[in-house]
């Protein structure tokens, strides 16, 4: 399946820089020592992460540049609060922060009115959730949030559900020139969770570590659905070479996931 591309007015997404993990840690250390320029480099070096996140919200009727700006706010919050002492990749920590910022923006612009008491519980729950993420570097459960707020779990769940942005069952989520796929087609899909989506981001990041030939082979095999023999014929090498390069590329990707 081809990857969607996000177009942002005034931003040449093709020229956005990408930072290695080593460089990221160096910049975080410099920023936390007071280097303002290091923070700017961290922001610019992670804008591609924001672009990856906002792909998920492209069918909400919002302009991509608005979502991009909101996502950048989440990115900056993640950069300012990231703890180098935690054994976690920055992207793993930052993606939920960016998603949360975008969801808050969409919720605040929601035309459906929710009672003040429910909204207050929901906002407090989201604040507690962000605090727990920062403290433990993982997504808290509803029960953990309810325990922090000293309110019943059902109240927290109901409040968070009440502020979710409604979505039409007939909203298209993918179109490749043939029949579109709508939200209603995915309702019973048990695999459509944030974890799988985050894994998709991790796969794309890992593929950027491959050389051009390895990336081409994996794209043809797993995105275009071609057999090893078809790949071999197209790029002019033997099927055995395709198999060897494919296995090597997958092993190389696993090191970064």
C-alpha cells in the first residue's frame, strides 16, 4: 500500500533533516546544559515525525498546515520534557505527546457540546495522563488515571468518550483509484489499534536505515506484493540474491525496532 504524503504550504518536506540516535542524545545533553541552538536543531530534526503523525488525522476536515503547527507544539513539549535517563527512544515518547496535542485541538474545536462537569473530568484525566507518561514513559491505563483522580473508573471512561470527535461511518480512509475504504469497513477490525499504527512508523523509520537496493527490494516485496522471482526479473539479479538481500535487510531493520 503506498504511503500517504502530507503537503505543508511553505515547508519543503523533502529537505527536512533526519537525526541519528547518537546525534539526538548529543543535542539533548547540550540543550539540557543550556544550549538554545541545540533545542532548535532537535525541533527541525524531528519535523518528519510530526508529518508521520498528522497523516492519521488527514480526513478530519482540518487543514494539514494547522495540524502540523499543533503537532509541532506537541513535539516541543516532548523535547522539553524528555528524560535522557529513561531507556526509551525519543520517537516512542514523542508520538503520544504529539497525538495528544492534536486530539486536544480537535476536541476544543468540536461542534458537539459536552456538559461542563464531564469536560472538567476529561481535562483533568488528560493532564494526569500526560503526567504519568512523563513519570513512567509509558501509556497509563484508565484505572491508573482514575486512581490518581480518586474518581470511579467508569466516570473517567465516560468523560473521555464524551469529548471524542465524532466521525462519519462513510468517511473514506484510503483511496487508490479504485473503490475507497470507509470507516465502517474497519469497525470490526480488532487489529486497528494505536500500537499497530506506531509500529508502522517504526517500520518506516527503520527502512530509512537501509541502502537503496535493500529498500527497493522490501518495498516491492511487502508493499507492492511481488514475489522474489518477480523482483529478481525486474532489477536484474537472481532469485537467490533477492532472498539473501531481503533476509539481510530484515535483520538490519530489526536492530532499529
